């Protein structure tokens, strides 16, 4: 995912093909505006969402988009797929082809999938170091043991990546049902954690990410979010 921050003179030069030296002169001549203010500092850091105009002509005017989808079973978390419905196919938004998926779910998993054009936001939510809690409801083939609960809390070694998972909370709610709270989002993480105990995950539903919940969003539907509504309720 590309960085969404850039130096103002570089960004203008890249977008207009005007040499950097010329762009700096334009700044000195007060010909550039960022978010309605005259920009003078060529080192000013701007984002993909800064509104930039040069000589009164709009050069960049992107709005951030944050969407929550309630993913049904049997839908692929990909932008294109030849055989299956994708999460993008389920979205009705004019910017849908410019969005990326933040935190994928497996084909048979259900629940919250977030889509955005704001790489900074999605990196922050799903990076293993950001410590934002994700909550799942799982159904298992076998009874959940005390040993499994302890292992989730202590961390489980994944040989392939040579890492130990961060402490996670496994709360049994029945012999074969539980909730899991994780701060990471590694590939097939929950299935692999139960796999260590030969316990197959039969269903997996993500019902919360940080402070974001599905509320009454029906399966297969999406809704727009405010950026500020995600990202709290971290570890
Ligand atoms: N862990 C998994 O194993 N699968 C998911 O879809 C999400 C988390």
C-alpha cells in the first residue's frame, strides 16, 4: 500500500510535470493553496486528502471514504475474482473501485469487513503493532479445553512466520462456542491457533473492530462510517 503523505513541492511536480524549482517559485509567489490557505513552505507535508489548487485551478480534491460491510459466507475478500462474488461486488458506492480492503476475512467467515481509500487509517487499524482489538464468535468441532484458553493468553508459536502470537482472550461460552479477542490479523490466525489443538473452526464471525460494531447492518449490506468512529477500544 502506498504512503498517503508527500511533500507539497514533490506532489505538485509529480502531478503537473512542472520542475521542482519552478514549483518552489510558484509557492513563493503565493500561487498555491492547501485546504483554502496560501501555502508558502515547499516542505509542507500533505496527504491524498489535502485540497490543493495552483493558480486557482484545482489539482487534487479527494474525499476519504470509510465503509463497513457485513460480509456473508461464500464471498471473497478480493477486488476481483473469476468464480465468486467479491466484497466489492456487494458495494454500492461511486468510489468503490478506488477502495482497498482493511483486514480480510476468509471465504467462509462472516461479519465486519472495512473498506477505505485511506491507507493510513487501514494500516493503523490492522497492523499487528497498533493493538486494536478485533472480536470474533467461533464455533468449533471439538470441546474447548483449559489448555487452549491458556495457550491463547500466552501466545502460540507459528513456525512458518517464526513468531509467537500476541496474547489473545479466548472466552468459552459453551462447550464448542467461544468469543476470541485478538489484536493482530495474521493469515487464518484463529483457525491456525485452534489447529494447534486439532480443533477445527466450523464458523467464524467478526462482530467488532475497535469501537466499531455491526449494529443492525444486514448481511450483504454496507454503510458509511465516520473516521473517528473507529480506532478506539484498543488494548
Ligand atoms: N482468523 C481466521 O482464521 N479467519 C478469519 O477469517 C479471520 C481470522
